[in-house]
C-alpha cells in the first residue's frame, strides 16, 4: 500500500519557535518515507486546506528545513479562523475531508493553542463520522502558556526570556535617569486571561527593591488605589518604579482595563492598550513623569534571544506528533512533563485533545505574592528553567539568517473554489 501524505498547518499568533516544530514534523516524516509520502503545509493555516491552497514541502532542501529551527514567524503562514461546532458548520469540516481525500492525506498535524486543539479534535470526529481514515494530532504552541496538562507551551520560554531581559535592561535605563527625568516605566506584555508572561518579567528582580516593583496580573482584580499607592511608595523608596502589566488586566467585575470594544476572529475581546491606561492613571493622580512601551509582536518574534530549552521542546513536540501518528494514535497532543526543576529534566507524554480543547491554565495563586504585585519563590522555580540556554541564530552582515522557502503550491484537484 502506498504511503499516505501528511498535512501540517500553523494557527493563531506565531512564536519565535513555531517553525522549530514544523522542522520537527518535516524532518521526522522524511525519515519515514516508506510510511509518509509528502508533507503538505497549509498556506495560511487551516484556511489553506479549506481553499485547497497546499504547499509541497518536498521541494525544500534539507538545509532550508533545518534553517526553520532558527527562523521566527510562520514559515507557511498562519491564520485566525475558528471552525465552529460540527453541527452548525458541517460544510467546512466536510470540505476539509474532501481536500484530504483528494490529496491522499492520512495524517493531520495542527500546530496551535487551545482553539486549534479544539479544531484538531473536531476534525478527528468528522473524519470518523465520514469513515475517512485520518490520524489527527495537535501540536502545542502558544506564548500565553495557558494550555492544560503540559508543563509549559512551546513559544512561552522564549517570550519569557525576552520579557525578563527587557525588564532588566529598561530598569537600568530608568534608574540612571530617574533623579531628573522619568520616574515610572510601564511595560505591557501579552496575556489575555493568564499572567504567565507578566510573571516572567519578575525574573529580572532577584533582591528586595529590584525592578520590576509591580506586576499587574489578570488573575488578580485590579484595584486602582492600591496600584497608585504602590507606585508612589516605590518612587519614594527607590526613586523610580518599573511596572510589568498584562494586557488582560481587569477589574473585579471582569471588565478589562483596556477593552477596545471589538472581537477578534476567535470571538475574543480585542484589548486596546493597558500600558497607556495605567500611565494616564499615574499622570492624573500622582503627576510623576512616565514612559510606557508595548512589547507586542517583538516579544513573540525575538528569535535572536530565544531560550534553548524552548527551541528543543518546540522541535520535540513536532517530532513526537509524527511518531505518535505512525503508531496509529489519534486525537491526542504531545505534552511536556517536568521530572525535576533543578536540574531541569523533562520528557514528552500525551494528552487527549477533547480534554485540552478550549481549556485555559491560569497562574496558580501560590505563584503570586499576597498583595498580588509580585511572584513567589515557587513561581521563580517554575519559570527559571524555561529561559535557560542561548540558541543564537547564525548571523550574516550583522543580521540573523533565516530560512528562504520556495513554498511551491500543490496543483488543485477540486473544481469548485471554497468561500470562507
């Protein structure tokens, strides 16, 4: 029997290491050419399958696939497109199976966060209903670090390293100028409902009085007066105050501090900038000179300062996905299991997609201080191993070298175009 082809797609916000997972999938599949034919990638995620816009990765050289390990962004394009429930959106699932059937695809690897794992699970259900043999494996990815079961999520460790480093460096800048200039600096980081990235900023401060002096978590209801009192006291005690704030900071009633009043493609509330919101509070109530910054895409694309641990784990989950599929497994996601923190040891295990889908892992309460503005020793013990090791990319003329893929399209076999 001829080997079946595989389909791989990237979903949601990309990371500094998502392409390392892609390399793990493609390199591992190439080692099993007797069982996996070609690896097709979706152009712009799952929408590439729906529109039958597939990329034939067999045209890429081994060297270029290897270069994906040190290339940020999404090499094949990503998307924010959530497939709704099968019963209310059956035509999209049927379309996916139709495309898979046309291109003899027997393996489906979907690389993304909670919504993506939900999609992978639903596709596996639809394939079963339609009697189409398909092994569906989710591959974890999210800078938010909020997928359940796994010790951490590939993509998070590198963001954590970037944010901790940026907090440390910016705090030295502010400290050197605070006597006659800026006294309050606010760094806004990602994290809609879980404060893992904001917590990582806390790694910059190891001793009492070190920056960051305040971390604003989504898990702790924001209290304006407590925040302003803390800022003012820090300025009095240290001459300056550094704040790391999660974009998802919210009041006790659930309102986001920076709600923009719109929804994204996944139905999530669009957030409009917590840093300037907090800065305006400081200006109006305290009058301190301030600066604010939004890490935004920089934090998730900073491959030049990626964590070696993160790179290795991202590759490992891609590799494991293929091996699980070859074992005949279906409807699962590779996860990272921590064996010890010092030294940090881990191995790959698995979790069922139906339990992973649409679940959010928030910061444990014992990871934050009683006042809610800092991290505890337990949190530091969890975070520190994830930012260890430097995985610098090769440089050329002072800039990082990145993979240059052909991304050659696969000839379409279906006549009708599909409208999203």
